[in-house]
């Protein structure tokens, strides 16, 4: 992108790219301690925290009655979701869709450990999740994958109606 498109050579695109790669790296690092290969892993602990600290009773009940009893199913799904967030953000592919999903993840995290459980329990700074949500709103609104990412490259390449005759190009242009 940097070489092929002079418009990509701006401070705004470079700053967006840096922010996107750093947030993608954050998702990657956060996903490592959720590897479903190791028992126990950190995700179960935080699911148990959500069961007691969720902002709403329905959220606490969902975690207590559905997620924790089926942890072996949900653990790989959470791991794969966060791996997808990391990969797509770092590569700049499907950033708008991934950012919307990451916003929902962030809301779940924020509301899931919303209540303070008192002394001895680890404190989470709720604003960290709100800032993460705000960054993903920025990525979604501004199409951050178009800044030195695969979304920009594919948008340039899919301008040719013969390149993707099956409509994949039109679909990608619509969501990137």
C-alpha cells in the first residue's frame, strides 16, 4: 500500500495503522492465556468473576448457568474470536466487521465485571474497557483497514469488475 498508493503515505494513515496493529497485538497477547490446551487457564477465573460481578442479574445467570457449565465449548470459541480480532486488525482485513464484534466483546467484559466485589478481589479499571470500545468504534467508523491494510489493497484491486466475478469484490467493498 505504501508503495502503490501515494494517498496512503500520510500521517493519518500511518497513525491509524500503528494504532490498529497495537490493538491487534493487545488482542493477541490477551488471547494467549486463554489457550484451550491448558487447564486451568485464566478465562475460567474471569468467567467465575463475571458470575458474581456482572452488572445485571440476567448476565450473571447466563454465565453461571450456561457458560461455566459448558466451559469446554466456550473456551475455544472465545480463544478463536480473539485470535480473529488480532489477526484481522494486524493485517487490516475486515476491520469494520471485526471492530463491531470487538465492541460487543468489550461491552460484555465491561458489564461482566462491573460490580466491585470488595477487598481481596482483583480490581479492574472499568474505563479500560470503555477506551477499548471507543478505539473499536473509531476503527469501524473510519474503516481503519483502509489505512495500510489489506482492506485498502483489496478495495483497489476489486475496482476491476473482472477480478472477482462472483461478487466477492462487491461484498468486500461494501463492508470494508
